[in-house]
C-alpha cells in the first residue's frame, strides 16, 4: 500500500462551521505534512509532524488546528474559516524528515468556504 | 531568500518534440532537488530527485534532469514527449537539514498536442 488517503474529497462549509479533514497512510511513514494549494499555484507548507510531534508550523492562523493521533493518521480541524481559505488541502507523508526522502501526496480535499 | 524559479508558466509542444523545462533555485547551502508532476485530476507524484553523486538523474517515464551547481539549475528534459505527458510540473528544493522545508516552484503547465 503506497497510498495516502484523504477524506473527504470535497467539502463546502460556512464560516461558522467546524469541520475536520482526515489523512491516513499505512506505509510506516513517520513524517506527515499538510499543504495548501491554490489554483495554478504551488503547494504551500502548513504543518509538519515528525514521530507524531508537531515539528514545523508555518505561522498558520489558529483557525487551522492539526492533530496527529497516531503514526498513521493526521487530521486538520477547521473552525471559523474565511472565504480566502478556499483551496485544495493536500496531505503528504515521507519515511521521515530526512532531506532526501520523497513525499507521497494524497489527492487532496477541495475546500470551499462560503 | 530561498526560492525556486520556473520561468516557463505554460509550454505547448507537439508529440515527439523534445522538452526542456527550466528550474533555477536560490538556497544558501547544500540542496536536494526534486521534480514533481501532477497529471490532470491526480495527486502530485515524484518524477525524479537529486541528492548526491551523478548530477544527471534519470526518473520515471523517460524524464531526466541535470544538476548544474555553478548555474543553480536543475532543468528537466525528455527527448520525445507524448500526449500523456500533459501535466503540471513542479521543481522543488530542500536543504540538507531535517528541519528544512521543501520549497516548490510556481509550476509549469505542459500541454501536448496529439
């Protein structure tokens, strides 16, 4: 199994809603990532978890709250989002944070904030 | 500042034409370099990577890239493109520290005319 699975594939939410994005991998990877990708733009790093601990937070607003319950799962909790937060949210994983390790990406969750 | 530049935003080629996509980076230190590809409707996946050794790197689907340290470049090449190569191509750089984050270029959209 070399997949990173993200659910849901699409999500529409209002600015007062609370929702969660989920990501799962069973490759034994110990580093997991959240990226945000706007249309026709490169992915932008949001968070990195290494061995289930938050390793990097790219100054992301607190309305995005990551959680890594175990080595296979990564969640992104969303609350009080703004319309400009509409984007494709990508999860990725790698064996660890060694710089030469490649990233395995999920297909993403397309989020629309109304 | 650390950055990756992909000067070609959209490249249009006919099948069997040769391809070269430019990538230049600015990074203070030793780097690992990557090309990722995103086919229409699919997730990002690794094409090839360089982290040491032979500067000419061969990847999947007949792609190759050459690391020229003196030019801070890592151009992607393919001698004869196919219609199925239509995709978005992202160059990326990562430092040698495990704490360094991967930085993506803005991407090049490749359209192949059948």
